């Protein structure tokens, strides 16, 4: 296998992270997800918890495109969110240079759009499947799970569009789009690995 970087974007509750881990294990290559936050924390001197909070604050601000008002800003006037994105992007590029790997989220498919052997995947699933997983896997209250799932998707779409100027989940940006509710997570992982090997 070439120096292939598999970037997985996913709807909330679709199991994209589990699928990514299975792909990495099956291909015998590194898997990166939350560890990118930890590395960004080291690079910026910010805590991982603060970075996650800042990402959440960004995602909840519909006015971020228009104004920095009410948003945490460094002394140099650069928003923490931009600083974090830049740090994460640099880490993603460094990981891609090291060798084949699987990266979940973090706009990695956009950051690595010039990578010569990028394989970009989008994992989706029907809403009922994702609600059930949100309750069983993440412990969300059943009466609020649907709203939480839909809000999380909106946050991911806004974040992705802000930094990439692309529409999150649009078919033209991915080599493969799979439904985990239709195929099952194990088959999704197998199909991704087979496609990568066949290239």
C-alpha cells in the first residue's frame, strides 16, 4: 500500500470513529482522532479541555463569520479557534507525511486535499439508528437524543464550511460514502479497506 491517508468524516452517532479504528487495525496502520487534540494542546500550550470547549463555543456561534464579538481572542487579535485549527492542521499534515494512517474528523480531508494518495470517506446513517447509538453509546437521555444528534451534525457542518468553504457531506468531496445503518459498521470497515488495497 502506498502512503495512503484515509480521512473519515461522519454524521454524529453513525459509528465513524469505530469504523475508522477497525480500518486502521485491519490495515495495520495508525489511527488518529482525539490524539490530535492532545497534540494541538502541546503545540499551543492550551489544555485539551480548553480546546474542546473553544471548539464547542465556535460551533455554537452563528455570528462567528461576521464578528469576533463575545469570542475569546488572543492578545494578537487571532481567535483561539483559528489558532487551534492551524495547530491541528499542521499536526495532520505531519502525520500524513509519516506514512499511511486513518484520521477521523478535524476537516482532515480538506487539510490534506493536495495529498497525492488521499482516500476520503463519509459515513452516514439513518436518524433512528443514530439516536439509538447516542443513547446506548453516549448515554444521552432518550427524550433529548434526537435534538442532540441533529445539533451536533449542524455544528460539524458549520465548522467544516467555515474552514473549507465546502458543504459537509457533499458527494463530490468524497471517494466513498457509506451508510452504517444499512451495511453495518463491520462491513463498512471491510469495504473501505478493500477499496484502499485495490487502488
